[in-house]
C-alpha cells in the first residue's frame, strides 16, 4: 500500500498579512488631509480632544497641521493637473 501525498493549499503569508487590497494614492491623500484637518480643529479648540473629552488649544500644533494639510493638498492638486 502506498501513501498518497496530501495536497495542502499553498501558503502565501504576504497575501494573508495584507488582507484587504491597499487603497489607491488618492484615497490615502484624502485620508491624510482629513486627519490633519481634524487635528487642526482639535488643537484650535473648536472640538474636544477625543482622548480626554476636553477642549484644548495649542495654536502652534494647529498651524503645523494646517500647513501640512495645505502642502499635501497643493501637491496632490498640482500632480492631478499635470497627469495625462
């Protein structure tokens, strides 16, 4: 009697680690801009800090978030216009 080899499904850890497909660049840029704008609102004291529930003001941090969101939006807009 011969032992037939058991066929096992090919194991691909890269696919398992990835899970869902990665979002496209436009979606990632929009997500980053959204996060930065939310941080700006929070650090300007316009909405409470979600971790503490308190309204906190740090205008230096707000300026960094605003400038970063602006630079990212400007870069994305420039690249979108120059794409065929």
